[in-house]
C-alpha cells in the first residue's frame, strides 16, 4: 500500500502536466492551407506573414473587431475580437481556427482564421 503523501504528490504532478501549455506549432505556409482548404477546415493553424488591408470596426451591437489579410506570397483573411495594436506592413504570427467557408448571418467568408482570443 502507498502512503497518502505519495498519492498527493502524484496528483500534484498530474495537475502540473495538465496546466502546462502545449508546445507552439510551427507556422504552416499560407499557400499550403489554400491549396487544400477543406483539409484544414475547422483545424487550429499557425501562420505568419505581413498584414494588409487592416480594418478596425464596431458591430451594430457595439462589439469591436479587427480584420486583415495576412500574406506570405498568398493571403488568408484574419478576424480578431477587439482592436489590437496592429498596422499595415507589420509582420505577425497568428494562431487560430481556420474556416474554409464560414457563414455569419447573411455574410459568407472564405479562407478565414479566427484568431485565438488574447493572442494578439
């Protein structure tokens, strides 16, 4: 039989392992994603590139959001909540969920990454 303190120690180790962040994924070239968007649909991706077409807006409900194209020769559309401090021409690495075809109300978005909250 094991002493109680040994079980507590094991439990603590499991808690530490569960709380450890996952290793960051290496960026996938945007062209690779766009060559087979259906295979990346709904998947978490990491890409890097240069910001173009930066647009900060506020929805009718008063929610701030930002959209831009992230380009590394090919471009993917990026959506983020809030107004993070970004600028056109800035090089950036983005992680988030990729959607080959996303429907929001009457709007359709193709090849979009919804940035992980708080990652910008």
